[in-house]
């Protein structure tokens, strides 16, 4: 009773501020890290390629997923990686805010229908980053998503056998080389007791951000080699297409120059 009263007084005197816009969060959600306005501003991907969801080119088939392994049959990203979502991902990965993982999972579940039954498999992080961060951000997302979608989580299904360089500044070709052979998978299924039929071999990879798909492709290769018959993936955000990123950078530069 006393602790609850003290917590309420603390919230009144020191209200939380949204990590994106910096404004105080409203009283009806005092523990929110991202305000409702910034959550709504996150821009969803439009309808695109049936396999990967990327907007289709003006002419011809989708080239974004053309080189992915055949076992990776679908990928669904919820939001574009722009101001609001970029700040959320940054705080989850680099600012010790693991609770944002649950929020991201809730946003995924709120905006996407549950896929066909399968095992949710978070992309594992390297041992060095896990020690530095103290948690695997994709596992945090996966645990909450497992609750929301009522699907089993198989964190042990995929192992990163070597640390890789951060993908942020790498070219698409360098990304592929960076993660090639980085994962080893356990056979499907039989990983844990589950309400799912034992014949379900669908793996659903969980990641925070998709840029080129190199990491998901490498993970899918490992899972397919271990006997997983079908592999999908869900990510919270996706990097904007190159042309859109350049246009956004030019727009920001113009705003800074005019101000």
C-alpha cells in the first residue's frame, strides 16, 4: 500500500518522458517508454512482394528476395525503420531498455495476423555482444510474441557459432560474407514439449530489423540443413529502400540548412 502510494507520487512528480519525442507520457500510461502518438506515427509497410513484402519494382519481379534460399518462404516486416522505430531499436540494443522488446512484440501482434503454427526462433546474438548487453534483444521480442501468438519459443534451435561484425555499415555483399556459416541449427522438432503437433516443422525466425535479409538467409540455410521443412520470418522494422533513404537524408539536410 505504502509502496504503491510512493510510486504514484513519484510518477506525478517525475513523469516518464517518451524516448522518441521527449514529451511527458500521459497519466493513464505512466510507465510507457514510447507515447501513443509516436507509436501511431510509425509507418507500416505497404502491400508488396508475396514472399518478402518489399514494394514491387516498376517492372519485373521482386529483386529484393531473389537470392534468398528457397527454404525461406516468407518474411513479414511490420514498420519502416524511420525516426520513431529507429529510436526504439537503438534504445533496445544500446541503451539497456529490454522492456522495449515486449512493446515491439505487442506492436507486431497488434498489426499482423498470427502466421501458421510453428516454432518462434529468435536470431541469436554473438557471445561478445550478449555479455556486453546482458540480453538478446530478439529473444526478448520472441518471448512476448510467443505469449501473444500462443506459439512455442525455441531459443535453443539456432546457435551463433562465431561473432560477426556489426552489419550497420556493410555493403550487401559484405553482409552476406559476414554471416555466412555463422549459425548452426538443431533438428526439428522435438525441442520441447508443446501443444503443437510433433510433425510441425515450420520455423518462424524473429529479428528486430531487416536490412538486406542476409542474416535471415544465413539462419534459414542452417535450419533447412537441420531438417526444418519450411521457414518464415517476422521482423519489427525494415530498412527503407536505398532511394528512399537517400531522399530522406536530402530532406533532413535541407531542413538543417534552412533552419
